């Protein structure tokens, strides 16, 4: 099985990028925009904007031209944002209020 994954790595990555570029990007951006509408702290605002920017840079054409994406920064920024939102002193509400956002990023990361 692992040999097949290695053999078809490019196809799997292309499918994942197509999925991210279309539905996930749009829905995640909508949810992050809702979060930004609640007047978050500067840290939360910075991380949310960073996530929006990173997701907007995903481009299938670049991938087909040999540029591979490294999603470590996207994952780390999501984990940082999730940590800030799960803090009981979070000024914009509990993490449970952002269920759609957390579900979307669990799918992405």
C-alpha cells in the first residue's frame, strides 16, 4: 500500500490541492471573516489574517509547474489560533462557539 501512495503521490497531492483551492478555502475564509467581525484581539486577528492569506496562495498551476506546498505554517497557525480561542479569557467567546471553523480546519489540517 505504501508503494502505491509513493507512486501516486503527485495525483493525491493534486486532488488535495484542488479540494483546498475550491470548497475548503471559500468556507474557511467565510468562517474566519465571521470571527474577525467579532472584534478579536490583535493576536487572533493576525493569525486569522495569516490563515486567510496562506489559503489564498494555494494555486494548482504552481503545483503543476513543480512548486510543492509545505503546510506546516498553515497547521501551526491554526493550532495557535485554536489555542487562543480555547483560552477561558478569550474576549470573543468560547471555542465551542466556532464549531464550523474548528470542523473546517480539522478537515484541512
